[in-house]
C-alpha cells in the first residue's frame, strides 16, 4: 500500500501538466490507445482491406473518444447527482421500446429518433450500476437487508425489461453490472452462495418456460457445435478453425484466410478476436490479454483509490463489467461459452457499445482525477 | 445503527475499507484466473490442435476439383473419327446458392419444358441430400437452342450455371455398332471392380465392343486442380493443376466407308458380313444387320427405347458376327474336300455317280437337286455343290479326320478376336457328342456333317477366318479390330500384338490347295458354278462357295415369337469367298437369314467395291 502511494505520486509527477489538466489517467489512456490502434489494424484486415470500413471505424472511435474526454471533465458528485434522472430516462426508453420499438433480427431493441437509431439497453449498461451505486453510496458496507433487496429489485426490473425484448445475453450482462455493485458493497458470501444455488436450481424452469427457440438453439449448439456443422454450429466451428490455424505465431497481418474467404461470420465485429488469433497467433492473443489485464488492473486500482463510496462502487463495477464483456466474447469465439451477440470491447468495429465503453472510461478517469479536488 | 449513520467511528471506516479492498483483490484474482483459463483454451486450440485446425483451414480454403480425362477417340483405318467427344451443355447446381429448390426446379421446368419430369424428380431427391457447396450436374443435355434460352433467363436461377461437358458421340450412329460397342453410365457392379482413383469424376465406361475391350487405353487418368474457394464454394483463384492424362486414341482396322456400303447392301435383312484382310487378319467390315444407335445408351437408355430394341423381330441387339451360330452348310465343302485330298481319301478326278440321293443303311440322304448331278468329280462337286458326292466323301473320310482337318481353320473354337463374349460354334466329333449329348456317334452324323449340317455350327466370324486361312494357303491369321493405338499421335506404328500370332497349317501337297481354290473359282465363273450369275461381272479371279441352310433361326427357339418364325421360313443364304485368287486381298463371309436376297451377289458387290474403289486409294 505504501509502495502504491509512491507509485501514484510518481505517475502524477510525470504526467502533471497536460494529462492532469485534461483529467486523464495515463495508464488507462495508454491501454486504450494501444487497443484502438490494434483495433484499427485488425478491422482493416478483417474487412479485406476496405478503406471505407476503416474510415467509418476511425470516425466512430474519434467521436467516442470526445465523449470520453467530456465525461472525464464531469466530477463524480455531479454524475451521482444526475444518476436517478439518467436511470429514470433509461427506464422510460426501455418501456417505449417495448411499445413502439423497431424490430431487428427478430427482436425489438431499437428506438428510432428520426436522425439516429438508439438501443436503450446500451444506456442501461451504465445507468444500472450507477443507480445501484447511488443507492448504496450513503451508508455502511455491507448494506442493510432492505437496501440489498431494493438493489436487487432494480437489477431484476431492468433485466426483466430487456429479457422481454427479447435479448437474454444483454440482460444477463446488464444484470451482472448491477450485481457487481452489490458484490463490491460487501454482500456477504452466504447470500452470494445462496443466490448462486437459487439461480442454478431455476435454470431448468427458465429453459422450459422462458427461453425462445433461437436461444435454446444457441445453447444446444454451444454444447455440441459439430452436431450441425453447416447450420448454427457453423460459426463456432469456423471461428475455432481460425483461432487454431493461427498457431503460435499466426499467419501474418492480412493473412486471415478464414475472414478473407468469408468463412468467418461477423469478422469485423463479434468475431474480430478470431481474426487477431489467426493472424498473430498465440503471441498476439497473449499481448491482447496483457493489455486487457493492464486496463482492468488499473480500473480496480482506481476503485481502490477512490474516496467516496459512489466512486468506489462505480469504478469497480464498470471495470468488472468490461472484464465480463472481454471474457464472454473470447469465451464465445473460442467455443467455451454459448454464442451471444457481443462485441469485443475496444477491438471490434465501432458501434453503440464503443460509445458506452468510452463513456465508462471517461467516468473512471473522472473518478481518478477529481478526488484531489475533493480532497481538502 | 442510526447513530453510526451520523458519525462513523474510525475503526468501522477502516473495516469497511478493508472489506471493499478484499473484494477488489478477489475480483482481480477472479480476472486473472479466468484469463489463465482463456490462455489455456488458446494453447489447446493453437498449440495442441494446431495441425488439426491448420488442415481444416487449408481444407476450407483449398478445394480439389477432379478433372476427368478426355476419353480417347476411335478412328477407322483411314483416320475417320467413328467415336468422338462432343461438348454438350449441362446445368450445374450449387445448392447453397439456391433459395428454394422446389420452386427453382418448378420454374426450370417451365423455362425448359423438354426436361423430363422423371429426371427432375430424381434430381430433386438427390439435391436435397447433397452437400451445400459441391456442384451437381442435372443429367440432361441441353441443345444449343435450349442453352441459349437458359442463358437469357439465367438471372432467374441463382445457383444454376450453364456449363459445357464432353460427351461421347458416335457420328455414324448404327454403323459398326456391334464392333464399336458404346459407353454408358458406370453401374454399381462395375464400380466394385474399378480403380476408384482413376475413375474419379468419370461418368461413363465402355460397356460393349471395342469401347469395353480397350477401356484401359481409352480411359486415361484424371487430373487434379486445386482451387481456393470462398465460403460459398466460389472459386477465387486456381492454385495448382495436375493435368489429366487423356485416354489414348485408337485406330481400328474397320473401313467405315466399306462398312456403310455393306450395311446399305443388306439393309432390311437379318444379315452378317465379315470382311477380312487375309494377310494380316485385319477386319475391314464387321456388319451385323439390323443395328441400333449407340448414342441412345450414353446417358442411360430409356426403358421405352430399350423395350423397342428388345421386341424388334430383327433382334438388333444380337451381335450376329460374334454370336450368330449357323449351320455352315455347303460352305464347308471346300474344307472337307481339301481334307480328303490331303488324306488321299479320294483322287481329285475320280467320278462318282449322283442319282439325287446317297443311300446308307437303308436311309436315303437327299441331294438339293432332286434328279441328281449325274457323274461328278471333286471339282464338279464343289462348283455345283453336289451333296451326294460329299455324303460319300464324308463317310469315307470319317468324322475324326474331318474334325482334325477342320479344327486348324478355326471351326469349333473361338477365333480370338479382340472382343469379349465370342461364341465357339460346334465342330462335331465323337468326343463332343458323348460329352454334350451323352450319345454315341453314328455314321449318319458324319454324312450330314460333311455338308455342314446336323450338329455343325459356325459363326460368320469363324467362316471368315477359315476362308482367310484357305486364301493364305494354310497361314492362320488372327482376326482383329485394333489396328494400332496412337499415343498422342506419336508412335503411330505400335501395331497390335495379337496380329503377330500366326501359324501355318501343315501342307501335304500345295497342289491340293490350289485345286480346291481353282474349283472355288469355277463356282464364280464356271458354266455350272452355283454363283455364276453373281460372278459374271467379276473383273478379278475370285474364289467362292455358296451355302444354303434350311430354316434355322439363331438363338433359342423358346425366345422366338411363334408367328414371326412361321413368317420367316425361308432358307438362310451363305457365302464365303476371297479375291484375287492368287494374291488374296480380301476374304468375306456373308450370312443372310431367311434370305430375301442371295449372299453371293452381296459378296461380289463388296469385292468389286473394295478392289476397285478402295484398294487404289490405300498407300
């Protein structure tokens, strides 16, 4: 702990000046920039050298980076102040999606504002953990039973509204971001174990009564992709071929035959990891995981250094949410988790998830750089 | 609890901080643990199973297309193509690109109504089970008009492309079909005995005739093309090509012009004609009339067409040259006479009185001439075809000598022609009768065997071979169809090895041979010669012998329609001959079943045609 403090001071000294004025965190920024550079290179390769795709990607990256800068300037207490409002708006949007949402790929997920289409569940990825953190910000850790239940209620209602869209994958991930807050607030292990056993026990019921055919199909395919090699198992088989054929040192940049010959589905978005693994092999994969570890460790460090409960809980849960996204995506494309439509954070071709992600990095940086100002 | 809310003691604050901190450590440990799990998974995929996935990736990328070899063409002796390969238009289906198979085929039928429903239905079932990316060909060839019509509307048929394929084609249709044979779809039984590697991508195989006999020369060996394909099976680029080894072209001894000429002569008859070069055994014409169109068989003959061929009273599918076994009748007389001379059974000029019959043990063996030929010697007996003379001669000679003398000419055993399924005919003997009939031999059997009746049976091919052997003065040749095979037009003189197998019949006195041959010359030219009418126009000295065998249709009588047998009660007309006498260029056997025309004039026309028109064009 002592060493950590010294380390922090060193970093501050080195980065004092521009980074400090802009409320940016050097280590986080370094990790993000390295990932964005890799992302641009691989998106370019995965799109078979399509310059237009790269341009659009860079524009989106630039736009979301501006959002990161903007959110880094907002002190955590202001964010905390507006949290109930943001959450309220998010809930209204989720309800309106169910009422007048646009149908895409068999599910209602989008709201059309005329000039842009928006997925309210994206907003909830941030709003839910912020809201639960806001709930627990005042008071002791671990929170009281009533607070735990109200936190759980928030999680269940939000996730429920997304499940009925239907979007099981996203709802689970959003629920997790809320549950992380409860976990970091100090929910006792007894409760955690009880909850885990309850969920496992209810799985067969969910399977039989609440899951859609395509969701069941995904799970079945995950359990045995080779059972339907040209049907729904095709994506996973082709993805595993891409990863495995990369070997230790890969086929080289622009060398992904699986992507270039269209065997790999969604090669610029959900399956971008497979392209990286095919072109750069195990070495590339290790470097990528190292970068993610750097970012996650830094995020958890920021949480440990935060001064108020709201900041602590938000920083820790946003970081862990990022981790879950990384793990679920890589687990999915390498065939150890079922297929859920989910991009790999910071590496996939930019979409609305990139915006959410950059905003959460902005909040993390704000938490880290504004505590000095709060300190007296 | 409520007071704590106001002011948290320092110890509690510290406790809270360490609780949060422990949760952070737990989270970090969790992250690292799961990342290690992912790394383990990556090592499993990228290191342990690298070879497997590498191979699968290459298999994805590279697909091997088999290039079937081009079947060797078959030429006649003058380099006229008689079995060719012609490009035909076919439709290639890639299932993956077809949205709705049922609708597509329905629509296709509307666009190309000539495709039979049966073919489409069968193909539909095949397509349903097929691999998504492997192309399938509709077993139906489009003509040029249909192909043009399809290409105009092809935008309506994603997944179906028009491609050209080489298909066997017999430009002369029925001509020489029994020698040439045909190719047809490989069936299950053939598949079992094939080298599957060399037949990958090949659809047809020689079924009959030369096409079957020389399958190994004609077929060739397939090539391989490696192509890079995308996920839709579309070829992105060609990687490596191992060219197919085309089948060898072969040249037959057949002269297709002569063949067609003969077929024209015997058109409408049930006939067989074999024309052979006595010096080499090369078969110039191989006529079995009526014939059938081999082109019908290539894509698999329809049941309707096949039934028509089967029910045809002319029995076109029967290879009469090879399998038609006829009593040779009087055509054996020169051979019997020669045997008698060589065995000193009777002097050449010894005269015998013919009252119109030969009486033996109270049984009268009738001559074809009721009132008899009067006093005849051997020469008269041959030119006038006197049966009485030969009844007596046969009896004097005995069946053993007849058998042993006629056997070397090729009677009673296969000629060894390069076609499979040849019939042996019957050259009767005591041993043969006991073995097959279980009865002992009677002298009466010998008497009728001497005029080529009774048990005696020979195929037209055997008659031609015997005639050629006689023309050669005892040099036995092997009849054959393969002249030489052309290795890509090099090594043109790779002559048929079986043509070299030649032996000589032991000759006692060459004078005996010449006397018989001269007597056969008088058959054509003599004042009483049985073929003098046909021989009148001859410009060459020609040897010949006529024969008439009483009604006896080939094949088993059981399979014959009783009505058609009664209609066809006429005698068979036979003829053997060769010309010119002293330097034989051509030997012929003609058999016309239930003859409406005589065999001798046919043979004379052939000889004239060949010696006048063709011989002068040959180098």
